């Protein structure tokens, strides 16, 4: 679909009430639309997001970007195209803009939500030792990597108490390959004075089953790290709906 704006006004609202005052008339949304939006907001404030389907949460996000039109069709179209809420907010900008009705304001709102989700999950992960907040680490990795169109490889560097020192993306690759250099990973660990590592990468295909190359590379990193007294706690592969832990599945 082309980037047409025939059905949605994605110009967005001014950031503050005073923006552009007096420079252009303010067109009010129809009363039925205002009532619908108020009902959704009231339900969200009163009961939270748990009782609301993805398309209604997405509507709430789109309200500001498209202030005077019904955004339900766009919310449903985005979910149908990208799979789920996380898939929508994580989608590359060019793929979002290829959708009819998605302009700069819509992309901005979606990417604000994505950035907030990343910041929140990262903060939760940093609050305590990583190994005792494993679910927070996995949630962070799912949020940031599960819907990426190309492979990404990141390393979590930990101190002696397994507290996070650094979370770094080491490489990006293609849809089925990412270049990883074991010596560079260990060299970076020494530079950060790290005592332990957790490696994570994604499989854009959605299937997190390790390849032979994944297994070989992990063995090389483990051997290089062990020689310098650094522990490789795990290597996690993130898929679309689940992940594989080398430690849990017996690869380490």
C-alpha cells in the first residue's frame, strides 16, 4: 500500500496548547468520535490495559497523531500487517510509512512508545543483579529484538556481583547472519573489567533454534573467556514467540 493520506490526517496536535494559536482555525472532531475516545480513555484510566485488546490500546496511541478522525481502521490494519502491538511499535520506519494513512506524526507517536518500553524494561533490569532478575532481562530482549528484520548481536557485561556494567550491541547483520568476533567480545570485557558475560541475538525468521554457526561461535567465546577468568553465563537466541537458552538447553 502506498503512503497515501486520503483517509487519515496524520498532522498531529501541537505539543502545547499555545502552539499556532490564532494562525489557523481548530476543527473539532465529530461528537460521536469525541464520545468514543472519552469512553476508551475512561476505561483505560479506570481498569488499566489488561482488559483492553491490542487494537484499542493502539487507538489510544494514535489519538494524538490523528486528532479528528476515526483511527480504529488504521489500528486494525497495522495489527493485521505487523502481527501484534509489539510488532507495530517495533516496525522499521520505512515499513510503517508504506502503510496507507501513516505519516510523520503517527510514526513519531509509535516510536515514542517503543522508546518508553525499552527505557522501562532496561531500568527494571538494572535495579538488581541480572541473574536474579532473569525474566526482566528476557523481557527487555524480547521488546528490543524479537521483531527486528535483521540479526542483531548484543552482549551484557557483568561485574563480580553479576550487576550490569554495560549493555552493548556488538554487531548487526542480514536476515540470517550476523558477524561475531569472539576475540573482540573478550577484549571488550577486559576493557570494562567485566567478570561475566551474557550473549543475546535474534533470529528474524522467528525460529530460535541454534544453528551450527551459533554453537561453534559460542564455544569459541566460552573458551576465550575462560582462559582469562571470565564466565559466559548464557547465550540466548530470541525468536518471535519464545527464546532458546544455551544454558537451559544443554549447549553450554
